[in-house]
């Protein structure tokens, strides 16, 4: 007797919000990175969108304190992906802003959510 060893967990079921490309998609990011990108977009335009500002905003949403290492490692990852850029303010402090590429990613995901929430042609 033969059995099919393929299960749903073996299949590639991760949704994408764009055709396959080498660009970072929403689903390529960790949940924490997604939240961090959203918070960075929220504070964009503030005088000094520093890491500590982003950390405080995240802590307002999370039930636990955010570790500095976790924050800055993920900011670096987002910067490597071209979604966030940093600007040195002084020898110790950086400001973080969402890049055009990061804004495009957020916009595509917003559009995807809008379609998913649309009910019989009426936005939910």
C-alpha cells in the first residue's frame, strides 16, 4: 500500500501580493518587521524618528517590552532590504525613515487588504 507523504505543510502555501520577483514581499518579512515598518511609516515626518521612538510605539502595541537588540537587528534587516533608511544624527543616534520602496510595499499590501475586505462591491 502506498501513501501520499505530501501534506499541506509540505506545500508552498505562502500567499504573495505580487508575481514572483526578487523584490521583498510583505510575506518575506517577519511579523515584527512588518509592525516595525508600519510604525516607521507612522512616525515619518516627525523631527527625529529615532529607534527609541519606534520602540515606544511598538511597546504600546505589544504586551512585552521590546529588547534593544531585537529592534536594531530588525531595523538593520529592513535597511538591507531597502525598505528603511537610516540617517546619522550624531555619533550614537540614527533617524529612520521608510524608503520609496518600503512605501510601495505598504501600499501594495493596503490594496491587497482592501480587496480582501471588500464585500459585494462595498468596502467593509
